[in-house]
């Protein structure tokens, strides 16, 4: 049996982990970030040791989209 495990973080989550308080989340402390990193490191090591780990790929962090205002040009 195989599983795909996906971690998702919103922009507010990323901001909180970077130490920025948001309306949705309080800012993470350096200790909280370190604890999360240690946990995910141990978890990945366990998966590698058991032969279950296949691959890991990080995606780019979310970037707030630019606000665009539609315009109409020409006669169409």
C-alpha cells in the first residue's frame, strides 16, 4: 500500500512561521519553528529507514497575487 502525504500551508501560515503575526495566526517563536523542523526531520528519517520514503519535493511559497483591474481597449 502506498500513500501520498501532502502538507499545505496558506500565506497566513507561512507568514506566522516567518515570525509575522496575522489575523489568522499568531507569530511562531524560533523554538516552535525548530520543534517543527526536528519533528519533520525525525519523521522523514523513520520513513527512509523503513523503506517507505519515495520522494519529497517542495513547492514555491505562495506569493500574494497582484491585483489587476480589467480594462477594455479598442472597439471590441
